C-alpha cells in the first residue's frame, strides 16, 4: 500500500509535463521510500526503470543494455561496448514522445566505474540536452549524491534541472499507517519507528504496540531485529565505533567531550565519525535556540527515532532480553515508553508549530526554533525551555513546555514553566504554549485563560488546522 508523497508525485508529474530535457537527482537515506515513489510514478507512464546492483561494472552495463534494448525493441541483442555507446543508443531512440529513464541506486555503478559521471555529463551536453528525455538518478548514499553528483567538483554539477531529497514522514503523515490506533498509540509508534515507511509498514494496528515490539523487533528473524546493524554494515567500514557513539548519545553523553570519554577515543576522531552520521541524517547537532552552531554549548542527538529507540532500549540489553524472553521484554520496554517519549514529544510539538507557522497561525513567523538551555542569570542555576522560537529581530518569542506523562498538567508545573520563561528579559513580546499528553487540571485551564497561554492537548495535534 502506497501512502502519502502527494507533493513529491506532483513534482514528478510537473517535470514530466515539460517538453524539454529534464534531469532530476533524487536521494535520501535507505528505506525512506525512494524506489516506492518512483514505482508509483511509473504506474502512469512508460518508464525505463533500471536498478543498479552491487556488482562489477561489466555486469551492470550488461543489465542496463538489456533494459534499454528490451524497452525499445522488445528483445535484447547483447551488451553495449561501454556506457557511452549505451547512452548514444538511448539518444537515438528518442523522438517526440517523452522518454523517462530512471537509474536507481546510481552509486553502485559509480563505485565500480568512477568515470560514469563524466560519461553521463558528456551525454547530457552532446546527446540529451535537446531531447524530450526525463532522466532521474536515484541514490541512497546521501553524501555521495550531494558531493559526487551535485557537488561543485562533480562533472554533473549544474546539469540537474531539479533535485529532491526524500525525507521521512512527520508524525501526522506516519499516523496514516495506523488508522485503528488511538492518537496516543500513533505518536508512540512514531516515537519507536520514526517516519521511515518500511519501518512503519512493519507494525500492524491489529496488534498491540507491545505485541508489535515483540514480533517485529525482538523476535529472531524479524525485519527490524537487526536493521540498525545491517544498515551500518552496508554504509560504514567500522560499525563498532559508530555503535559506541550511538550508545553513548542514547545513554546521555551528548557533548563531544563526553562522547569521546565514554567510548575512549580522541575528540578529533569522534568528530570525524559523528560528521559521517550527520551526513547520513542519523545524528543531529543541536545548539540552544538563537545561538550559532559553533556555540560551545552544542550537543548531539540521535535524529532517527528507530535508532534512538534501538540504542536506548535494546543494544546494551540484548543478552538480558534473550534471558527474559521476547514477550516479557516487550512488556518491560512498553512500560518505559512514556519516559522515553519525552524527547520525541518535543520534536512532535515542534512539527506542530511548524505546521501552524506555514499556515500563518502563529503570532509571528519564527526565524529560529528549538530547545534552549543555559544558565539563569537571576538564580545562577541551569534552566531549560523545551521549545523556544524567536522572530528575526529577536524581539518576540514563543515559549513552549511539552509533557508526555500519564497525569494532567498541574499548577506546580505551570508556575515552574512561567518562571523559567523569565530567563529572557530582553524579549518585548512573549507568547506561551503548553503541550500535554494527558490534558490539564481545571486550575491550569482557568489560569491559562487569564494569562493568554495556549493549551494543546494530544488530540489537538491531529486536528485539521
């Protein structure tokens, strides 16, 4: 079942409608749904779809030759001598009718034949540019696609007419995979699986979340049982060090120095490996809202929810869970999910605010938005704000508190939040939002109305705004 991606499909259709040569670079991390998107687009068009594989250049060229020849003649007459000949043949077959060529997993070809980008650049400049061709290069290696295909030093630099980085679904789009779940269960699934379509498809809303964890993550042979390890082995040469970094971050070591000490490696080495994980969109560097990325207060977070879940619960506990048993382990993990969901819930609330901002339903358009932490100059104690947004002039601010707890948000928490917001006395206009999974006490509802504080319940996150 294909869910979502309406905007992406509209983009592909609009490019297809152009009578000129078009070249789209489509990329995104593994499992994000690139191939599924292309196949959905191909349902309505005559498409030459070639998916490269991790094998030598000669075999990929042979397969590509067969794909081209079969498309145009219905049969194959042997491999072309080289890629240049294959592209010249393609050009010779294009008339007035639109031709769509999709090369999926393009990095597999380039790994075996580094000259392929130069060969393709020559074909674009001399054979394709005046043809009614829609060329799509697709790849899962984000760093390769950004540097070797779109980068300034790439022979293909400036040739693409469109680029599209396919990202995971947000919490609202992910919820569409679970129509039979409650809104709370939909958020928990997003907290476990993130927005990766193939991960979301692994869970079924005809079973409980605990049963899904048991059957689809903890059980031997399950699709998600070794997904993190398989992905690291496919993409990286030293998965052991990356595992150590993930574990360190997941267990609270968020600063570079702390991570280095935890895994007993030099900071410079850690920084190099973390940069790779950032390029893979698995780890993010976070600074207090309103401060530059170079801030010494910067910390690192696991960006992908499933990786966060895996390293938070499973990586260091696999031997224990094997002894405990899959069913009991799943129940134990499920009971700890409310505390785990705290960081995820902040991200969900941020997504909600972004939706409001795009619709013009916030007091101002945020220029920066994110977590804030630092020293309260009044008390000289550490303070934090779950979400803090500033306007471009840094004169208006939105302060947000986010609680994913099994009790109503009470007056003690309300008063603590309002005091914490006073840490920024230079702001002229302040606006306040409180998000609570379990709602609010009557006292908070009354006081919030008097103070102009916006209260957002869990179900409000799913309203059509």
